[in-house]
């Protein structure tokens, strides 16, 4: 599989129609948050938070309350994004900010679909409609959440995929590192991608990521906040979010860390092994644990499972000489899943990062002959993962399955499927090289 330029200027009639339908669908999703903002002044969900922290920065007030463990305004993110992103957007007014954030989500959605197909096939356009369809369909439940909530995860997915494009195809490691740093500076959880860069010995990209993070988090906000104040806010955020994970709270969110809405491996393991109340107040005392263990033992189980997953990922990676465009794409898709699964806090909508994984898995199935064993087991893995993820919809009337980690386990099954595909690609590459040498 060779890669062509991901985007070419001239659209075919069918592509223009599909693009217009996509934009129409997206704009329709803009309507609820924009209308809610106009009718209720502060808008709905997180849009009001972004406007509040933007105003705080512009007025020179503290983003986080000093001397308190619980953050103000439900803003749990690095201070740089408040200074460099939400404060400028707040000049557009509340409705204007909502429209701009919706536009970012639409752009991120389109770029993510095209790059998912690109990494799956080597071309962003001219591929089977099924591949665009699967990328679009699996993202729909999460996309609705992001428009409704005002979250940036789709935009960050696009940034991550652009970073992989720069790293893999464009051979621009400095750009790749800067893009990964941009994503990590916005919501922190992509920070773990630096482990992949180090393991794969992308030294320039890793150094670029570290340097860019320092620039974004420390230097760039200083003219607006002052060096001392910005550093203090960065220390406050680091202490509360990165260093404050115990058996009673995750990422300093005692009321959310172990509830059904947190679909991370560490939270799910604790819920399944400890008698924790995982529901809302209306659910009463909803527990889903199969056994009762101490919090330290639960953390140990999490570490063992995470270690096994990382070991499987590493062992499935081909050596440098046997890497191909297809194996690189699989590595990136698995990495995106692991970043979400290993995060201390991740709502269901974080799993929009599974879009490239589903697209690549379906493309791999289509490469196999109809009726072949390989096609059957890949499609079985994909369908099973989708069904398990879709069972999370039961949370609208019963939080039990989501309390047990339905979304997370769906992502885990996709991880298993992709890792098995990567392992097969590694074995195929070894066999090809042996035949060549013989």
C-alpha cells in the first residue's frame, strides 16, 4: 500500500454531494447549542464554562481558586488553553463562541474521517463508500455529545492524525511533535503519546513535543497572565489533576471519578472490584462489583491489565526494517485507543478516537477474500465491539451496563482486534523477508 497526497483540489460530483450532506448534517447539530445559548444566556453544558474561564483570563482573575482541592467552574484543563484559546474566543460573545466551537468540531470531524480513510487505504478520496460510511457511523453518537457539550475531542483527534501524517508520510518530526504537544496542552490525556515516540525512537519528534509543551504551557500565556501567575496556576493544575489520583478520587473529581460516566480502565476495574456507588442519586446505591477488594489491590489489577495490553502492543510491533504504511496505521490506531483507555478520566465521547481503528479494521477485512477466515474474524471483532459500545445507550434508563464499562470494553475489544491484525502483519512481513533472503 503506497500513500498518495491526502487531499487533491478538484471534487467529483458524488464527492461534492457527500460533502454538502455532511455539512448540512453538521450544521443541524449546531442548532441545539446555539439556541440554548441564546435562550438561556450561558448556554448548555461546557460552553458556559469556556465562556466563564475566558472572561476570568480577560479580567485578570484566578482561573482556579487558591487553597481548594475542587476546581472552580468545572474547569479541569491546563491553564494555557484558557489563556490562548478560550479567552480570545470569548471576544465573540457567548453565541459567537458557541458557533466558532461548533465550526472547530465540524472541521475536526471532516478531517478525521478523511485521514482515517487515508491511513486505512493510502488515499483520502476515491475509496469504497463503506469506509467513509463506517468512519461516519461509528462517530455519530460521540459527535452528538461533543456538539451538545462543547468538547474539543474531535478537533484533537484531527490534530493527532495530522501529527501522525507529519511523522509518517511527510517526514517532519518537528511538526509532528509540535502537533502532539498542542493536543496535550489542550486536554492533557494525549501526553502519553510521548511514550510511543520514545519507544519508536522518534527522538526529534519527542524533543519537539517537550519543547513545544514548554512553549505553550509556560512561555506563550505569560504576556497575558504573567510568568509567576501562570506558573502558579500550572502548578495548581498539575497538583490537582496529575498528582491527585487515589482510591477515593480520580483526577480530583470525587463525584465523577468512579461513576458510570467515566469509561477508563482504572475506573472500571475499581467499579468491578469494589462496592462503589456508580450511579446518579436517582439510582440509589447502584453497585456493579463482582468481588470486593481493597483499593490498593484494585489499582494493582489495573496495572497488571494495562501492562499486559502494553506488552501485547509492543510485541505486535514489527521491527523498523519490516514496518510498512499499513503497520504504521495500525500502530497509530491502537495508540489512540490506549491513550483513551489509560486516561484517568474519559467520558464516552472520548471514544470517538476509535474512528480510525474501526475504519482501518474494516479496510483490512475488505482486503481479505470473501468468505475467508481472516475476513470473518476481523468483521466479528468489529461488530462485537460496536455492539458492546452500543449497549451503553441503556444508560438512559439503566446505568448498570455502563457502570460495568460498556463503552470501555467495546474499545478494549477493538484493541484486541487491531492488535491481532498487527500481529498478523508482522508475521506476514517476517515470512516475506525470509522468502526474499532464501
